C-alpha cells in the first residue's frame, strides 16, 4: 500500500490517490482543505530525497513554474521542502495527455495539429522570455482538456538559460523520441532545443508516426544526431507543402538553421493559415541536371491552343463541300489503318510469345547466397541477371561493403532482371566522445548522455589531490576522440583529496551518544541515525553504511542504524495435520511460550480434512515455541495437540511434536441411533476406579464427573493447568452416547 495516501501535508493537503508515476517523483490527487479544491501534489521519491542532484532538479522545477503565469502552463500553488518530504502543489488537470489523444486518433487533421502546437509555442515563448528552457517537451507532458485547451507541465529538468557558470551537469537528457541533436550529444542547449522537440511532435501529429524510431533509445538518439527525417508528405501526401516546410525548418540539425524563437514559428504558422499556397523557401528544390525539372515540385504541362479561323472570306461554298467530304474520308481511312495495325500487333505478339516460351526457361537462375559477399563483387558476378536495390547500414559484425541481408531467399528460382533488396554494411559506427568531460562534476546526466549516444559506461574512483570529490579527472578513451559504437568509456572520478577523508570507526555495539563522539573525532560531518527493528541491544548501533576501516570523504552521507530492541514482526503459516478417522467440529487455540493466545481458528467438519492438512497463520517476532490446543466445539473437551518452533524473522517453522492419540481422544465417536436413548454407565480409565450409575436419563447430567464436563476452557484465556490427562496416556472414549448429550466418563 502507498504510505503517502491518507497523509495531510502541512496540515491542509490531504492525499487521496496516486495518479501518476515519474522517474524521480510521484503525482497524487489531493484535496486542499483550506481552499476546498482538488489539487495535484508531486512528491519526490524517498530514494532521491538525499541525492543532491535530484533535489536540485526538483527545486528547479518549483522555481521554474513559480515565475510562470500563462493560460497554457500548469499553475503552481505551493511548495514544501523539509528533511522528511519535498513536494509541489499544482493545478489538478482533469483531462488526457496529448500522447493518449494521438494514440486514439492516429494522424490528426493539420488544422487540429496547428491548434495544439500554437498553444504549446505560446507557453514556451512565455517561459523562454523568462529565461527558462523546458528541455523535455513531449506529448506525455502536454495535457489536453475536452474543449481543446492545452496545458504544458513537468518542468522537472528545466533550467534557467541565462545563469552563468553552466556545467555539463545541466545537460539532462529529455525524451529520446523528441530530443534535439545537441541535447543528445550532451552539448549546450537553449530555447532552440525546445523548438526542435515541438517540430518532432508536429511531425508525429501530422503523420501518425514518430520522426525517428528504433529498437533502442540509443539508436533513436543517434538518428536524431545523424539521420535526416523522411519528408512528412511521403507518408501523408495531403499535407500542404508550406506546412511541410514549417516542420522541416523546426527540426534542422543545427540550431542556427532552425527557428530562433517560438514567436518566429508562430508567425510562419499564422502566415500559412492565411495563405496555404505560400512558399517559405526553407526546402531547397533539387534540380535535375538533365532537364532542369524539380524532383519535388512538378511543373504543369501547358496545353497548346488549337488554331482558329475567324475570317469568313477564307471559305466559299465549294471549299466547304470539299472540306465536308474530306471530313468523312479521313476518319474512315484512320479507322482502317488502326485496325490493320492492331491485327499486326496481335500476330507479332503471338509469335514473340511462342518464341520466348522456350527461351524463358533458360533466362532464369537460382537465387545465390549473397550474405557475406562483397557488394561490388556481387554486382560484377550477376551483371545483367539481377538488379540490386541497396540499403546501407552500420554493422559491427560485417566489414564495410559486405552484404549482410537479402530479400529473396537463397535457392529460389527467379528470372533475369529480378530486383533483390540487399543491405550493405557501412562498417562499425564510430562515435565521438564529448569534449571537456575532465574537470566537471560527474552526474547521472553525463552517464545518460554517453549511453544515449551508444557507449557503455564504467566508472572508477580514486583519491586525487587536484580534484574535489565527485569530479572527473580522466576519461579513457580521451575526450574528443572516436570509439566504436557499443564500446566502453571509462570515467575516472575523484573521491577528493586524501587529506579530506577519514577512516570509518567501528561503531557497532556503541550507544548513539558514543557513536557521535567517534564520528566527531573522525571529523565526519554528514551522518544520520535510523531506527532499526532488532531484538535486543535497544539504543545501540547495529549497522553502519561503511565498514570499519574504510576511507570515506568527511562530507559523505553516513547512515547509522540504532536498534529499537523490538524484533521485526512476521507472519508464518503453520501446516497442521488432521489425523485419520477424526469427526466433529473443533477450535484450534494457538499459544506462544509465554502462555498468551496469539491465534484461533475453527474447523467445522474435521472429517472432510481427515488425513490431510490445514493451515493456521500466526504472527509474532523473534524465535518462539508455539503450542496448539484442540477444543471440541460440541463437548468442550480439549487436548494439547502439537508444538512448533517458529522463527518469525526468517518465517520458518519446524514441528517439534504432535499427538494424534490426544486429538482422537476428544474427537466425536460413532453415534448409534435408537428409538429411545440408552444410557450406559461411563467407563473408568486405568488410573481411577470411580464409577457412576444412573437409572434414568435425567440423572445422567447430575452425576457426570468426566473431564469434558467438569472443566470448560475459555476461548480467550489459556488454561493454567488443563484438567486433562497427559497426552501420552490414552483416554477411552465413551460409547453408545445419545446424539444430543455430552460424553460421560472419568478423568484422571
């Protein structure tokens, strides 16, 4: 169960349900009891509350949103930062994300897409004007109201773009499907990075597909850095050319070639809305060298006008009659000529078909295995026989120029001239390691950037006098060099100068006060104490986050565990066997080794479980001996049946002993049904000669002295000395008892 649900933060924000899970924070629906309104509360996850990088990012979000006030940006109402919890109280959005809307609708109408994009751009322009870059624009962070209103949210990795002293730790990676090339490379990002992400979103809205997609985040990030996107009109030809220009201009690889501001992109959108035939000139025409025609823009063919005669003097009646006669003769001659040509063509086609019928059988070949063949060699070997459609891809398993995939299966018979698709290796992809890593603080964003680029990352730490703790002092291979995609980059991180570290003292077994003295003597400054449920040693140290003798930076967080003296509670399921031939209804009372009842369980019809097991759940702490007492619900006779050794810490249970005879001694016996009850005198056991004689049924009750009627066990309190015989001594059950009367007998 989520422990935050039901809490009331600052005495006013009552959390009701979890509505969103993020990478570093969870979002809850809550009620502001002072304002009587529903709000959203974003709470930093516990595992990040002591991480300075995540705390910085979380507080950045509150700072970023606090200076923003725009109808298309989610409102912030309050923030709270304490040692125990960090949260942001925001406007509650009752809608769906733009991602969900796109998944429902597929490709959107361009008018709807521009309606959404314009609102997003206005929100971003408002943020950019105040020096804030979002850096994680994606459909998941855009909320859509039923009336079509857009709200931009989640400034979780936003930063103030106008602050001085930017470091690589500011380059946090956003969502890979919408990430700008410079952000993927770990380079400086500004407002134009958000423009690229908006362009990638507009591309997806118009086409119904992501601009780049692949099998892994790394491959997608590399596409953003190196590949050119397919033009949107390739997928949806109905997209206006001017709108395609806007999209492609927004996603230029180089920030200098993109829109320089959100306002600039809005102006082009407004211009397009007024004139859909406008040409912005962002996409250069690719002129064909032979005829000068554009391969993307087609020039319409202008029809030649027919010659007209308007001067009546040019014709006389004879001319007219002659012309009329000719007008009939010419079509007839044309028709005859066409018929002759058609007949000739049919004859020729039949002849050619017969001629080629035998020839086709020789103009075929079995498709060879082209994989692992040099493409240039394949071209030479099958020139005139196969047509190759080539795609080039990076592949570390095959050398450059080697075919590693083919579309037609080896051995299949094909005709000469058949087209086969082949994928040719471009060799191993070489990637450039970012410059200037040395000297910067190592953060998760640096590792994420390298992994997004396609590298594996390994870290090594050491004590280096010249570098503060947490800063990079070496990279292998070096910054700016090239390495194969998938290779490992080793980052060397300083633990700080050796003089700034101390050996961890042995704290186990000390009191909290004594542990503080030891830590202070070692000059540690960042230590905290936590209660730990451990049986015994209350108030003493039972754990420390660094082993004794370890060299630790003096400002490193250290966690010390103090025993509460109370063992951690646990629940264990005991498997209780039910003997054969058992009948009746029973209550199982379970006691611990102090005599306290810790569990009770009923068994209505034991005959159904005879010869099998039932499960009884018991809860406790530490290691205890558990005793199970069986009580006959009908006669109130009871017996000690089983003993278990239970370790509640490891949740293990072991059977110490069971006494099936004791269980059977209190079980119901076979009942003989007669017309009139027959009362038999009770039998005596081996240790007693007492007997009771009764001549009437009414006297039976008053004279019974058996253990099952002389003592009744409470279901809530265990008997101090149960009035039963030792379980090892057999107790003879009464015989021929009436159905509705308790058993009679004698007890030792």
